[in-house]
């Protein structure tokens, strides 16, 4: 699973502006899964409370707003025929974005203006690099385990595969049946195949949700697998 940094990815997760909302933007399975895994509900003991980091996230999102708008405008300018995303779909995803309502409204308004004016263009290499760097900052704010190198190195691939499979299976068991369809779009690397196989096996038994410690390790595992 080679991770293409995009943010267009990560995280991911995700519009760069809308971390965790761009489930279709990443080209690697690990990034797609990681963006889907991010939630606005964070453990107060392990992950930072959202209210504590949202001002910092908002400042980063505002700084890269124009780049993010152009990134998405270029992606959806052809009506989603190539990229699989339309303005209407992105607007729908925005309901789950970790973003202030003011910044979200500004982003969507500017995006609509670029699309209506037919002025979209691909980002330059330096612009893409800057967008990637800003998204990485957001990821680290929301999921500090993804930059916890000592933890990442200490976790085995087998453990990470097991943990991810249990996480996804529990989400499916608790009502998110659409994940089963999304799994079909994951790039089937060796580890991703193992995860999907174990997800299906886990669905045959009742699962408990991950503990707070396991949720922290899950972020580290996603980072580890995304580099493979």
C-alpha cells in the first residue's frame, strides 16, 4: 500500500479542507480507510478534545482555503466522470467535515464560484506540496498517534491487521453497512486483503468496541500500514 500524499490525502482524511471527508480522494487503501476511521468524537484522555484543537485546525484550513478550493474545482470540473466526485456529492460529504460552519460556507461558496466561472486548473507541484504539508498538520492535531514513531515501530503488522479488521467489523455490526460496499473499492494489497478477509470472519461473532488505548493504537497502525 504505497501512500500517495494528496490533499489531497493525508489523511487524511479527506478534502484537505475537510479532513476525513475525502473518502474518494486517496489512491491507497490505507489512506481511504484512515479517512473513514476519523471521527469528531475523540478520547479526552488520549486524543485531544476537538474543542481544544479546532481553532488551530481552522487557522490551517483558512490558510490553505484557496489551494483546497482549486484542488477540488479541478477534480470535479468534468462532472465527476474521471474523478468520481461531483459538487453535489462533496457538498453532501461536508455535513461530516471537521470544520467550523463559517469556514465550510466560505469554502463551498468559493468552490461554486470557481466552477461557475470555469476557472479551475491543476495545482502546481509547489502548491500540492504546501497543501499536503498543511493536511499533515491537521492529521497530527487530530491523531497524535500517527506521529508517534516509537509506538508505530513497536506494533507488528499482524497486530495492526487484526486491530483494523476488528474496528471495521464492529462499525458494520453497529449499523454502517455501507462500509461493506466501500471495501470493494479498496486497492487490494496483501495487507488490505488480509484485513477484508478478517472483517468478514469477525462479522460472525459479537464484537466489543475498541478501548481508548486501542483507538490510539489504531491511528498508529493506519500510519504504519500506509507506508507499506
